[in-house]
């Protein structure tokens, strides 16, 4: 197999064996394609010819382009996974990534919305239209339940139990968890299912057999990339909200819970974090938020 075929095989393994998200697969494909283009200018198409020096030369080119540290780290992560796979498959005898270190990153605090911004975003779709009803339900559910965008678009109709106010979500690593669905999200979902989804379903080739909860214009499952585009459309209409993603609503969910007194362990369970340290970053967000309020409001701050 040539290098492109090995990349295809690697991506398939990541998707089938490691439950990698479509978002991760796209980035792996893009980053590895860039590396292979570079490799062909150095040593041709031979993956076994890649050495520590080859990778360092590739990194030097990224630094010359003034690529952000986080982007460099992501590309290195893709290369590490790829060459580890090649080692396991017996394609190469030594791993050129062994001595390569990632750039040290400053961890940015999660971006979140204030309650008034959240309300304006959630209520911006027009529920009188099928697509507006869908968008309102999506935004409400992202904020109400703290879902990842991949978890949202992966929901099937039978995963949401509005009678119980709960939804069964398939998270990272194929782990399932139950999450609460709030009253406002439940109301929005009922409107969408009764009016919006039924209208979109008429365009589906699968008809009533389509299992996906959230549908696109063609009546098939919505993609995570489409959710990002849809959100961008509504954000563009809001004066003081910019540069956010569907994940921002997940950050907002966690931040608002902690500000209201929720304990860290409960928020960890709701978010589906494997490690408490991942959730602890939100405690820094709430501290900074409270400090900024204090500085603005206290006469002797």
C-alpha cells in the first residue's frame, strides 16, 4: 500500500475501533494530508524513511508559517497516532515520533455566555417554521443538557424520554449516560417533533423509518458541521455575541450550574468527563466571573 492508502486504513481504524468523532477524523485527514505533501518533497512516498529529522524539518516549516501552538500540537497528535498505528501494523520498525515533544500550551479558559446572551440566542429561531423549530430545539437541548455537538446529532428519536425529562446520550468512547432535559428544552422538542420534524421527514427517502431526531432539509440526519453553520447564522444577528461554537453552550451549561451552587462531581457526571480535573477548569471561570462583577460593582474594589 502507498502512504495515502495507509492513511485511509488508519482513519477507518480510528472510526471503527476507537469511536473517533467525524470532527476528529476530518482533522486527522487534513493534518496527515499536509504531512504527506511535505514528505513527498523530502523522501518520496516511503513512510519507513521518516525519521526524527524529517518530523523536525516539518515542524520548522510550520513555525516559519507562524502557525499557532495549538494547531501545531494538534498536527503532532495526529502524527503520533498515525505512526503508532503503523508500528502496530508492522509497516515501520521504529517510531520517528518517540523523541518529539509538543509545544507547551497555555490552557485558555472556556468561553461562555451570560444569562441574557443565552436567552437571546435560544429564542432567536422562529418556531413557526420547520427549520426554526428544529434550531430552537437544538439550542435549548445543547444548553439544557450540556451535550457535545456529536452527541446532539447522534440522538435517535427513542433516546429522548420527554415523559421522564431525560435523554440517553452516547458520549466519547461509546459510553452512555442519562442527562436531564429541562422544561424549556422539553417544550421546544415537543414543538419540533410535532411540527418541524414531521415536515422535514416528508423529504426523507427513508420516510417514517428515519431514526435521527434532528434532520436536515433533505430529511436525513443533521451533521455536526451543519450545526456549527446554523449557529453561526443566528450569532451573526446578535450584537454582543461573537466567535462562539456549539461547544460554547456546553461551557455555558457547566458555568451556570457551578455559579448556582452545583457541586463539581455532579457537573462532571452531567458532562460525561472521565476525570474531575477536566471539569475543574470551570471553577476558574466562575471565580474570574465573580471577580469581574465585584470589580465593577463594589465601591472600594
